[in-house]
C-alpha cells in the first residue's frame, strides 16, 4: 500500500513530466507554424 507521501511524489513527477511534454508539443507546433509562414 502506498503512503500519501509516495502518492504525492508520484503525482508531482507525473504532473511535471506531462507539463514538460505539453510545453515541448506547443513549442514544436509553434515552430512548424513559424516555418510554414516564412
């Protein structure tokens, strides 16, 4: 059984990873649009 502390650590790690992935995705899309406009 997981303790609340472990659950919080896992939750923070997953959240940080998803935020990072989301930022990279937005950056990639913006870059592609910028190149398309050029």
